[in-house]
């Protein structure tokens, strides 16, 4: 496994303080070397592997945001590798980069690895960098959506518990100007009580 850190670029979404990490997997060493060289100005920490087994070990040893894998590799295809990545590291963006594109390979990559993109060689490094960035943006949006959904569900549970303890408290009355009409309810005391019960 080879590792190199490249300097941040001012363009595109801002990378985390440590930079995003991208793992390139290809059984041809000159291909991963070329990709590492092409990405030297991108805000990525570049990791490389020349087999599926080496890639899996790299994932154990390092935090990886994106895996870009060749499809046609001995012992373990890119689709098989990305299928394992999907199960073990679901928030890792998965991309296939292959010189032997076929409908069968694309379907296998989508079904097994749930890949974000299926790209063919030769691939323009700028296009690949844009694809990686878009994949990271989608990953981050998915994570944030999951976080917000979890928060909303938690709030619904709290509201239901509050309504059970104080029937009618969740109903809101407004005056002719749209202002909320509050009855003589000690809202802060109710909130404190609810917080204590949920500790």
C-alpha cells in the first residue's frame, strides 16, 4: 500500500482538516502511479493498492472516504471488492474505473457494490476528480439527512410523551394576528420535568 498526501486545492467543496482520503485499486502498478500523480494537486490523501486483498487491508488500517477500483483484476474483481466495501463501510463512496466496459460488468457493479459511478478508461483526471467530489457531497448529504431524520423521530417521541402527561399541550391556538395564545402553563417547568424523566 502506498500513501501520499497532496496539498489542498482552493476549488470545489472544502476538504476536512485532514483532507479526504481516496483509495485507488488497480492490478497494474503504473495505473495507480499515474492516478496518484494526476491527483497531486487535489485535496486528497491518496492511498493505492494493487489487489482486492491489499485494498481490504488498507481499509482496515486507514480511514477511506472513496474507493476507485478497476473491475478486471485477478482473484477478486472490482465488483466483488466494492460489494465487501459496501457491507463493511457503507458510507465509503464506491466508483468503478475500467478499461473493459460491458453491460454485464456495469450491472454487476451496481448490484453488488451499489457503486456511485461506473467510468471507463481512459478517464480525464479532472472529470474523475469532479465525480469524486460529487460523490462526497452526496455522501455528506445522505449522512446529514439520516442525522436530521433521527432527530425528528426523537422529537416526535418526546412530544408524544409530553402530550400523554399533559393532554392538549401540543395544540396551539393563535389570535387574529397569528400570535400564539399561551395559557397559564409553566413551559420551562414542563421541559425540565421531561428532561429529568429522559435521563
